[in-house]
C-alpha cells in the first residue's frame, strides 16, 4: 500500500497528513476526512524537503568542533589507559607475590585462594576497562559526514530514493 504525505502550512508550522493513495487522490486518515490530489501533496512535500537543509558552512563548523572534542577526548582516554595499564601491572605483581608467598609457605592455602580469586576478578574488570578504552570509533566522523551530506540536500535524496527508501526516510 502506497502512502502519500501532505504538508499544510498552518500558522508558521507544517502539519503532515498521512494518507492512503487511491488513484490520483490521497484519502487522509483520521482525524482528517478529506481528499487531496496526490500529485499536489507530493509536490508540497518535496517543497518542504527543499527548505530542510544544512548549510555547508554549518556542517564544516560541526565537523571541526567534533574533531577538536574527539582529539581532547583521545588525550584524556590515553591518560586513563596508562593509569589502567599501570594498575594491571600492580595487580599482576601482587598476584605473583601471593604465589611466591604460598610456595614459600608464608600463607596458607585458604588465604592464597582468597587472594588469587580477588586479584583474578580485579584483573578481569581492569582488562575489560582497558579494552573499552582502546576501542576508538573512527567511523563516527565518517557517519557524521554522511549525515551532514544527506541533510545538505534532502530533496535530491528524496527524488533519488525508491519507494522503500522514502518510507524509511519519513519513518
């Protein structure tokens, strides 16, 4: 079933009416019980899309700002990663010390098992944190660039999309 979209300008805002396309007319769904020409509704929608745009200078400003924030966060993340790596080394050293103390019979088996369990749990948590800090979403900048490109010419995108693409865009 094909749906058509009509935009009515109403006191400085746009009202989207969604209706079922029937022949050359759009039958609007509740609460609007009226008919509009589908070609006129589609043209009104295309005109509205033409007004929704992101100017290239704004997109460049946003991308530059994002890049600067990302670089700052990268520096903070590297510092935090170094701290976590040092803590991992310290916990590993403590676990090794507990092993030596057990071998030299300076602590009993129960104490050793408690220490080993505690250090092992700490290591798991720290290594998960280390992996999270190492992950950098390099694709995010590319995704933003794509989104800004789409927003810069929404009407052209609409005209190039097939029916399913148009449904996805308005949903």
